[in-house]
């Protein structure tokens, strides 16, 4: 299955090529959540890393479900969610060694170097993979896929901001 998601990240297979399986979806959600958690540990304090990973994972699925509902394609949930979570796990895993090498300050550092460029490239690639999955799943154009991918990121960002606001900063 890992090969399938790697191939999807390289645009060789489509979400419809993913088996329809609740077990696969559960494994993909778990893999993505663990990947988010590991990345979050590298970027923030461990006390909030778990909560952030759970929010990111929940909002990824919730956003996708809302898009499927809007386009009246909820029957594609298992395949498209498995695709989105599986590819998220792969793409975040690709970025982990770069983040580990660069350290947590690389995200906030204004100096552009090779490491930061690699992070930008992997982030952009992840975004393009998300557009691809949304475009194929919802049978929409590239620009609509782009817009929905932006909306997905905004929805995740708003949820993160709301939870962070409710929790306060880790030093409070």
C-alpha cells in the first residue's frame, strides 16, 4: 500500500485506484496522525503536539467530507479519504528528515538556504498532491481543486487557531 501512495504522490495512480476498505482508511488516518505528531514535536512543544496532530487529522477528514457532501459524491469517502490521509503520511514523512536536519527555527527563519528551499518544495508538492486528489475525487478542474485545497488549509488553520486560543499558550 505504501507503494500505491508513493505512486499517487507522483501522479501515477488516482484515488479511484485505492481499494475500498475501512481497515485501509483506519491505517491511513493513524499513519497521517503519527506523521503530523512527529512533525509537530519538531516544531512546537510536546504538550500541544498531540492535540495539534489530532486537530489536523480530524479537520483533514472533516473538510474532505464536507467537500464530498457539497459535490454529492459521499460514496467516494473511503477511497478519497484513504488517498488524502495516505498521501499526507507519505509527504510529511518525506519532510521529516529535512526538518530534523534543519531544526525547528527553520520555519521561522527569514534566510533562504538549501534546507529551507527543500522544505518549501516538499510543502508545495504536498499542496499539489492535495489538489490532484481533490480534482480527481470531485471531478472538478484544476482551479477549483486549487481553491478547495486553499479552503482546506484555511479550515485547518482556523481550527488550530481556535483550539490554541482556547488552550492558551503552553507557557500560560
